[in-house]
């Protein structure tokens, strides 16, 4: 279903409101109007094969005006697991952590089984310390040889040692006392000091954006009032991420991307921040997604609406940056890498600039082994990029229209995408082929995610949400797919890869580095298996934009600024 109510040109919808007073609000954003919610919608739960999910919390601040074209993204993170959590369970929460440290930290300690290593990675934003459903997650067994690339990485900064004992720098500017015109104000809870004193490392922090505000809440009890709410004047937050490596009882490193291209590095525990790409000095296009590089304390990646991806170091300085020009503006399969000269690169951002498309990059996701990143955009392409070597392995095309979201399975075998064709598509990473299309949504698919606690060696559980306000749960097994009537063609470079068998990944990577990416054109409906939904439920009164899994809950968000937390059935 085509939705004409929204646009992805975020900057077209932001105007300035000029004050006639002291000028302090001269650059306050005037957000566009938005459509009404579905009347009388009230979902309190839904049934699944494993039991009933119930609405535990519905977090919504009615006084905040949302930026409807962006919606709300959320992250939930605890400082650490409970003391009773086993090393195995910690490992499952971040399956690529050990591989990542072994690859990139060549000077690190050889004691890879230490408890500290697991504590470094702890939970992800989609994990929790609850005891419900602990026996369903899968542990990826990724042979080291399969990922041996045998040459020096282009991104040499990734080979530095990053141990837990390294003292990470903290932001310096106090956000409560700043005179910056970018920050309007921060409103802190009157009882914040008391609340923080009484909290434990197991308590869960919720961070989310709505309009010009970035909100921090305590999601452990019965969240009512924010712990803090930061209001910005010049731009709206669009995406954020918490660094799981540096988090501690006295430190939480957040990065927040904005519609202006600005980036804020923020620690809510001390209310201090730093600015990166200030005023869009390196890229003034709206940021669509931002994430810390897994296992790295200072490097992060951001995607932009102008079709580029940039890597930044929070500890480096801003510097005017002009990426290399594109010789062929009609080139469909772009991958242009630009960097500072070595002398400037030592102290200045960006670390690297990738030009991938002439249309917006909408989302990206790191593989569990932390060697690849899957990237999607409004050009309808899924790109698999080797992060270390900065090379594209594969390019896949959607059935129709642009792609909005992407996710990896916990074992790294499969990739999900969703977008304007109203479909969720399953791709096999190592087999380099499309596996199935999932039909069930009646509008654009905005977010997809695997459920690590409901995946095993035979069946994968994943979820999708869309602008039809529906949550759909899917159970995927290769053996139970509805097979297409005709078989796809044979595998050829420049055409689709459809053979189930494939050579070792190491040889594939060597081939890719020599000959460039494999292009996989779209296959017809009759050539691809399809998957039926397990559960379909309308869960919000507004279009949904986010779905996240925790051990004890499913978290969903919408365009209005609502965050719903659905408690799992305890078996």
C-alpha cells in the first residue's frame, strides 16, 4: 500500500520560529502537523503459541509534539547482568564479542574465558536480566578460518587494543550550564539524585526521542516521570545508541544524531556532552541512523540522508571535509571512499566517508561476528560491506521500492530487510541468495528484529512492525517454507545467486576483493518461497517504527512518540 502522508525529506518539514523577545528562541523549530491517531484503539495484549503477551508499560508524554516523519527510536540498557547470570548467558547476549576482540585486539590478553570479557559486552539494548525464557537462545559457531581475509585491514585503527581497563574519555561541557544555541534546556527530575542513589546496576534505563526532545526514563519499575528530558532548538534527534563497552555505574556514553547532521556525545549520569560534526561542518544532511562500532570505545558509524555513511571518533576534532567527487552521477552501485590526508586524519574526523547512493541510506546493522555491516536505503538495495577492508561483497535488490530496516540473525546466517514493498525478506548471508519473502503487512515495513531467546538450531523467531500499526511475529524454518513453483536460475556473477551450496566464505571474500561485488537482481514471485505469519496484531493507534527484543519483553515504538513494553509469558 502506498503511503503519501509522509516524506523522507526531513529538512523540508522543519521551519524556524522567530521570537520577538530576547531572541533566545529565534531558532526554535516549528514542527509540522500530523494526522490523528486511530480512534478508540486500546490493545492490552496478544496471544502467541507460547502464551499471552501483556502490556506492561505504555510510555507517552502527551505534551510533546512529535516529528511524525521520523518517529521514535528507543534503547533499553542495564549497567550489567545480575550476579547469578552465567557466562554462557552473557556470551549469548553479544555472540560476536569474543570473535571481535580476537580479531581487532591483537595485543589483548590471551585469557579469552575470563569473566571480565563477558562483562565488557554484557547486555545489548535488546537484552535484559529477567529469568523468563532462558533456554531458547542459540550460540553461533563461526569458524575462524571462514572469516580469514589474510591481508592488512584498511581501517587500521580497529587493530588497536581496547581493554576494559583503558580509561575512556568523558565529555566536558555541562549541559545544564551551556550557553549553546543548539540546546534549549534540560529538565531533570527533582528526585534524580535520590533515585540514582537507590538504583542498582540491574535496573533498566530507557532512552528515546520525540520531536525536539531526548528522554531518559527508569524502565525498571513503573515509569511515570522522566529522569531527564533534554530539549534542542536547532534540530530534532533522529537516532541514538549506548556504548555497551564503556557503560558503568558512573558512565553511560550515548551518541545522538540529528536532522541537522549534528552529533551529540552525551553522558546523562553527569549531564555533560560534546558536539561532533558541529553545524554540519562535515555533512549537513539529516542523520538516519547512528551506532557505536561493537567492541570499540570511541568509534561510531552514522548514515545520512544524502546516501553516505561516515565513521567518526568521539575523541577527534571536527575539520572541514570535502569528499571526493563522483565521476558518474548516474552510477547505481556506488562505493566511493574518501578520507583526510594522513597528517590531518591523526587528529580530525571523519575516520572514513563512504558514498553509497544518491538516495537516503535508511538503516544499517553489524553482523554478529562484527566483520560486516548490512546497509539498506531508499534505492531499494541491500549492500553487504566488509568493514575491515571497506569493500562491498554483495548487492541485493528489493522486490519493489526502498528499504527501511535491516537485521542479522543471532548466528549470522540470515539477514532480514523490510520496506516499501510491504514485505519482510529473508536473505542467506553465506549462501548469497534470497530465502523467502514474508507477506502479512498492508503498509510499509519500518522495523525488523530477531528474537535471540526464541531462536534455536531449527527455528528462528523474528518480528516486524509497519505503518499499518501491526506487530507480526514470524517463525522461520527452511524445511517448512512454501516452495516456489519453479526453480531459480543458476548462480552467475552479475545475476542472482540461488544455489543452496556455496564455497567457503574465505574464498568468496578473496574473489570479491579481486573482482568487485556480486550483484543479485530481483527474482519474480514464482522463484521465491514465501512465509506465513505466526501472529498478527494491531498494537498501536499510530504507525509503528520500532521493535526491539528483551529477555523479558518486546518493546515497540510509533510515530507519535509512544513506547510500549509487552511482557513475555513466563513459562
